C-alpha cells in the first residue's frame, strides 16, 4: 500500500528524515518508535503531504506520489494528528463537515456508525450538541478519531492516538483501530498501543534503523 524509498525531508534548514525506506502492506499495523525528535511525526505528516520531501520516492497503491499529486493519498488516508482541531459550531457539525467537501460529497453521513463508535468510545450523545471547545482533551481525541473513521479510509495514519485517554477508552480505541485488520501507520509512547501493533519500526536521528514483527496478543 505504501512504499518509501530513500526519503529525505528538510525542516527549518535541518534534514530531519534521511534516506528512509519502508514498505507497508494492506492490513498491517505499524508503529514508529524512537527517541523524541527523531522524526516520527514528521514521517507521518509527510505521508499525507503535511511536510514536503526533497528526495526519494513515494508509492501509494503502486502509484508514484509527488508533492503535487499528494491528493491521491489524502482521498484514501485518514490522518489523526496530535492536535486535531474539530471546527464547527457543534461537535456534530464538525463531524459532518468533511462530508460537505467536494471530494467526499458522494458519501452519505453514516449516522449509525457514528452512534456505534460513540457508544464504543464511551461518549454520551449529548456531547454532539456541544461546542468543540467545551470538550475535554480525551473527548476531543476520541471525536477526532471518529471523524476519520466515518470516512472509511483505506489507510489510517495516527500520531499518538491514545495520548489523552484513560485506560477504558484507550482499550476501546485500540480495539477499534488495531483489532479490525485495518492498515495503520502510527507513532505512540503508549505500551498498550505498541503491544497491539504487528510491526515496530525503529527510528533514530531521522533514519529507519530497524524493523521487527511483534507477537500480538488479542
Ligand atoms: N515545524 C518545524 N520546523 C522546523 N523543524 C521542526 C518542525 N517540527 C519539528 N521539527 C524538528 O524536526 C525533528 C523531528 O521532529 P518530530 O516532531 O518529527 O519528532 P518525533 O520523533 O515525532 O518526536 P516526539 O516523540 O517528541 O513527538 C526535530 O528535530 C524537530 O525539532
């Protein structure tokens, strides 16, 4: 699904991703691990065009991707960022907003899925009428994940998706994102999340330095 070869990313004049290559197949769950500042978030952002790459090759579903054609990835990949903003006058409006974008207009808003996910993530229905700024950090994070899931992306890119969650909602989010055969590329400092990813890719100083299969206990 994703193939990077010799990728290089420069930010603020510094090379923060260097000569990085990785292949991720459909259905795999991969976590990038490594010290703070080694480039994990940058690599995830680059996959959806949040950072430009200056050298290397990027293939998505065997198609070459360039910074100019990154929209082919954005159509099919959902990005859950560390500070995903929900914009709208209510939470419901924020969740519905992507469905008004031209590229997603053919999709209808999956209300049943929304309610299923809210129940699973322990979110009460009344929150839908709240202003997004009234949500707690953990509620915001769960709604940001729901917003991505409602669009049924082929690929999920998740930057610390459980960082603001308590144990119960964390387990439910892990089950939903990692327990259903989805293709997920992530970074996390949460050992519960890491234990459920099938592959751990080690990074250091902007480079991929190791790749191991995890024995996943379901
Ligand atoms: N907007 C930016 N402009 C310039 N440099 C940046 C920017 N954002 C991050 N960097 C630099 O890029 C490098 C990689 O940062 P990145 O956030 O990708 O690391 P990380 O591995 O995700 O760290 P953490 O585990 O702390 O989230 C760091 O040296 C950081 O200082």
